[in-house]
């Protein structure tokens, strides 16, 4: 047979002669390539590459691979071979490496002539461009999604407080605001009046009272952070509070303005919750809450700093609407029963005692 098997993993063969035709018996096995090394320009014997039956026994007197002049091992894609042996037709799939070293080697092989050591290479049957990752795959690996496009026009003109970075999750701790059924009626009276001063005001989609600033968490710290928050907050009792004082707010960057209702009863209980949340923030080396917070529920917002238009006459008129609203004192009295944490698109709830 003219071949010899040496020690090592199955599937690695070296041609006894670099010019033998495909399918000849002149093959010799040597170890160290884990079943994917084959002589360039030749196919492995039928049944090799760990996918078929064991290779035929080598004949006596075969030379070691190190003594075969011109012999060379090259790693080829496993998909080129079927379990029955080498494919007689074109390969089903041919993958080419995208590494810079392989690309340089390919260029050198293409430029070199037959006598200059140039080596033919398999051509890829797939395009070299990068295809987008399917959503179904992204959902299996949280934190691996493609970076979103920073287009403020798609977010009502809002601007990111901090740039997006893969693996970083914006995190916020708050108390949800669950007002009575007539609360939307109060908003229907307040918002149109405020829009006469600032037409670009938009109603909030959800209502809450913040217990933390927006901070950034690495994905693998989300669950430990929530667990630490639960240990700190779960022992705090539930309480009632009232937010009935109209006030105008802006964010720190002065890029957004809010019309809100400030808490006038229950301020001490909110301070106790913030104290516990701040301890968790310090454990994770994150920014704590404001030193002298004004707890409030935001009702509407707009892009930019609109305090000059909203404060003064507009603010007084909005307060009159709240005071004159039927049963406003009872309507704006709300129970705080849980603390929530939002991290990216994940929500966690911690019930109070």
C-alpha cells in the first residue's frame, strides 16, 4: 500500500509524494493535528478524518513523515468531507479564514509562480461580507445584541446621558406610582394648559418616583445588584404618601424639562429607602442619589430647558387646577408597596414589608 501509520489522533495523513494523484494509496498518518490535517492538493483516504471507518493498516517499510521530502500538512475545513470519504464532486461548503495572517499568506501564494513556492488554496464558496446576527440568536445570549443606532429623532429628541457600550446596561431604581382611576382626568386638564406655554410638552407613558440616578451596570452584575437591593429594601415597611405640589424640573444636563408633582407627605419614608439604595450603590461603586432630593412624579416632558416658559404664571395656574380638581387630596394619596429596578429591558420587583 505504500503508507505507514504513526502515533497521534486519528485523521492526519501526509503524502509520501507531493505529486501523487487523488485516491492513491500513498498516505502516511502522523499525530498532532486533531483530525483535520491533510496533504495539500490531495484528499484523505476513504474513511479518514474521524468521520468514517478506521484507516487501512500501513504497509511495512513506510518512511516517517519527517523524512519525506516535500511533504506538508495543511488544515482544511471538516465540511469538505462526508462520512463516506472524500467527495467526488465540488465541496458542499468551503470556509476561508478571515484572519490577517491567512490573508497575507493567500496573497503571497497568488503572486508566487510554480517555482517560487506558491501554494494553491481552496476558494471560499461563501461571500466574505459579514451577515447580521438573527434576532432569535441574539435573544439566546443577553448582552450580545448589536449596538443601537444613536438617532435622537427616533426617541423624541432625547439624547443619551452616557454613550452606549456593548455589555453596559442603564439601571434605575424607583417606586411605581399607581394613582386612582381619575388620575388621567387630572392630566387631561393639566397638560393642555401647560402646552399653551410650551406646545412640545409630551405626556409621560408611565409614572414613578426615582430612588436613584441612572447608572451603568455590566450585564454580569445585574443579578447580584438586584439581590443586594432585595436584602436592603425588603425589610422596609409599606407607607402612604401624597404628591400634590406642581413643580418644574430639568435633568442635570439641562437637555430635558419635566412638569411634576412633588411629594408633600411621606418624604421621610422616601429618604429611608434612598439610604438603603445608596448603600447598594456604594457596594458596586456606583453614583449615589442627590444629597437633598425632591421626590416627585413626572407628568410631562419636553426636549430642552423650558423653565422660563413654565415657571411663574404657568406654574401658578397649573397649581390652581390641581387644587380645584374634585377629590384631589384623596386622588393624589398613593400607597408605596414595592421598589422596582429596571436594567436595560429587564424589570425586577422587590415588595416592601
